[in-house]
C-alpha cells in the first residue's frame, strides 16, 4: 500500500510543477496501471495482507479500491469539458487528492485514521460540486451534503474516543477479537452507525443525494454513485465485525425501514421526469436492499453485499454517463424533451438498453447474481419479507423500462436541429462500464 500512496504523492507533486498538458495522459495511464498492480495482488490477499503503519488490506478493501480506481480513471476520460476549461490543473489535483484519500480510507486498519479520511473525502467532492457544477443551486447542494454528513459524524467520533478509553487500541484486527458486551443498548447502536447510514444513504436520510447528483458535474455524479456510497456500507461492515451481538440485537429495525424505503424510492422513480433524479433514486433503492441484506449477518449476505457494491458502482456510473451524453447534445435532462433518440442515435440507444437491463438485474450482469444472493439471505432471515422483495423487483424493473422507453421511443422534439454524434471515446467509456459488469460474474461463480 505504501508504494502506491508514495507513488501517487510523487506524481501529484510532479503534476503540479509541469506546465504542459502532457500530465493529463500521464494521470490517465497511471490510474489504469495502478489497477493492474492491485489485480496482481488478488490471489495473495487472505485475511489481512501487508500490515504496517496502520495500513493493511483484505479482500473487501482491495475490491473496493479496485472499483474506486477504475471509476476515477473513467471519470477522467468522461470529463473532457472540465479538462478543456480553465483551472484544469486544479481539477486534476482534486481528483488526485481524492484518490489518495480513498486509498488511505480503504487501507486503514486504525479506526480513527479511517474516520478522519472518511470525513476528509467530503472536501474534494464539495469542491467538485461547487467549482464545476452546472446550476446556481450547486452551493445549496454541497451544503446539504456537508451538513447531513457532519450531523452523524460527531457522535461517531465521540464513540471512537470512548472505545479507545475502554480498549486502549483502535486497530481493527485487535478490536475484532474483543467482546464489548457493556455496549448493548440502542443509543450506542445509533451513535455508531448514523454517519454511515447518511453516507449510504438510508431512506429518510437520503435527501442530500438527489440534490448533489443534479448539481454535480459528470465526474462528481460518477464518483458519488460509484465510490462514495460504498464507503458507508464498508464502514458498517467493519463495525459489524467489532460489535456482532449489538448488531444482531437491533438490526431488525433498520432492515424493515430499509425494505419499506426501497419500495418508496422505487415509486418516487416512477413519478420523476428528470433522468438524473431517476438514476439517483435507483441508487437509494439498491443501497437500501444491500443494507437490509447485509444486516442479516450471514456469510451469503456479506459476500453478496460486496458483489452488489461493485455491480451498482459500475452500473450506476454508466447510467450517469448516458444521461450526461444526452444532456450534452439536447441541453435538457427532462424525459419530455429526450424522446425518440433511437431514430437519430441508435448506437447510444443500444447502450441505454444494455445498462437499463443491467440496472434491473437481467442476465448475465453481476447485478443478477448479487441480487439473487441478497434476496436469498433475506428470505432465510424471515419468510414474511417475500412480498416486499416482490414489490421491489416489480417496481424496480418498471422504472428502468420507463426510463428506457420514454427516452428512446416517441416523437422527436421539434426544436432539436443539429448535434454531434457519439464519439469513439464515449463508446469506450460505456464499454469500460458494461464489460466488467458482465464479465466479473464468471469469477464469482468459481468463488461460490
């Protein structure tokens, strides 16, 4: 891990000193090279690997770090508008600092170090939304995001300090072996996980997410959907290993709220006309199902939750790319104006079909295998949850078909005169989302 962090830091310093535009290509190539380095470590990771300086990795942190680097590298390819404007070097420095923060967040084995960098990731996201957002409401959206997250983070900080007073250590591999039976009430439970529930986000705490997505640039939306939401589920996963009895005792309340919230969010998707809001609320649906299943605390649920994190990160990021491609050409995200696109851009229509089908878990996408295991773990937990799962599947499929049908069919808007066709780079961006999403399941079959 340290070699990657120091390599990123040295490249960041070098990039700030170089004056030519050559650093763009260096940064893009470095991101893909870093991902290859992590892929080569897959077979070596067993439990914790390379523990030093409070940093270490296991299979969960490695897979989420690979997803983060993959999404960030595609972000740079999709952010031509931001890289061709002023302050492009500052934009790249923000992306680089976000990469460094994510590395330390996912590789940290100290709970306080994890908390600091977990909260520090808000600053690059806030700068992206405020600096490169589209509408005037971007300041309000970034403030929503900051204050929602900070509301839950201060109680978590107090809880971490109390854990240090009781245990004299904050190392995750040591806390996992402790038995903290004296912290077994609902107050401790809510203090521990509120910050992560807001970050995921759980229904009732999700109002910052649609606002942030609507105002963010394409890179901000991709990072929010593909990476930032996964940090909340990763934090809950780590805490479950430290407080298993506490989570077993109180998880039922959040599981019920998450399942009802996923149904409500699906219905909200069906009532929206802004394509970006539909994709943003579909993230709330998927993350609610993920959280409900993960809190059943079975081996199937843990494994399927990691699969769902990767699948949702790739699928949701790709759908935001498609929405942005339509917006660049028609200058509107409304379904009332984005009609009949199949007649003039059938190639983009094909990608809409492929990613919308992946969004409602059609084979052979990774979403299908992860949702099968998620639903299985929930049904094993309680059979009475089957009608709610049926509703989520039915309405989830409905809003994906609604989004595809309304944007691709119908009469073309008469005020559209001319616009650019899809480029090779845009085809490559969509392919880099869809191909891993439909190839990774082969490896998952062998792991099962």
